[in-house]
């Protein structure tokens, strides 16, 4: 009888010991897993809410990715010295028409809203079906093509231009007060 009691107590102790060991190990595993995800956020934003120079920034125009930069590269491009906060970065990029869309895992995605980057009653050089085109904005800032001759489908494609010019054209950065000014500048791209 004593051996059965000792066996029962020994087995119970063994099960309790196994339970505590598995509980301890699984708790360590879960804590470590959460630490990895939180470490990215903590390392990217320090105590003063300053962004780390290693933070990735993605700039989109519509659904097309324009650039993939780090904060350090973006600061050089925008001529900004010192550290940036999330708010300062958003303000600097909002001046260029970008809005913060996502902020997952220490990466920031900004998307350009083309309707906010164009002004009413102006002319723009843009892209239509892969070709250069002259757009006019109405009083509400909506881009329109006045007639079919404003799409230069018999000439050079936008993809054949320099990368810098392609991005400016796709983002409607070439702005003019008159159609004649737009046509004059467009002729430089066509030659």
C-alpha cells in the first residue's frame, strides 16, 4: 500500500513539475516574441518622440510606389538638419501633397493625393495611357483633358523620359498659367 501512495505522490509531483516548466518556457517564448515587435517601435521612436534615422519611409503616388527612403536620406533630400518627430515629418511631407496612410512596425507610408496637389484653373503636363498630355484643372481643381489633341500619342512615351521627369509628370508637378506655356515646355520633352 505504501508503494502505491509513493507512486501516486511521485507521479503527481512529476505532473506539477512538468506543468510549471512548460508554463515558464511558454511565458518566456511569448514575452520574447512580443519584445521583438515592441522593440521595433521602441527603437524607431526614442524618449523625445524623435524618429530614428533608420526608419523606413515609403512614398506613394496613387497606387505606385515613388520612393523608398530612410529618415536620414529624406532629411538630406529635404535639407532638414537635426532630429524629426512624426508630426514634423508629416508636416514637411504634407507640403508636397503627402498624407500619412500607415504606420506599421516602424515603417511609415505616405500617399500623395493628386487632387490636393493641383491648383484650380491651371494647366499641367501629365500622363495619359503612357503618353504625354496637357491637363487643365477646372475651378474645383479637377483634372480634365480639353480635347484629343492634348494627348500626344504619336510621340515619345513617358517611360522613355528620365526618371526624375517621369516622376514629376506623373505627380503633376509641371504647372502653367496658360496652355501655350504648357505646350512650349512639352515640346522640350518631345524632342
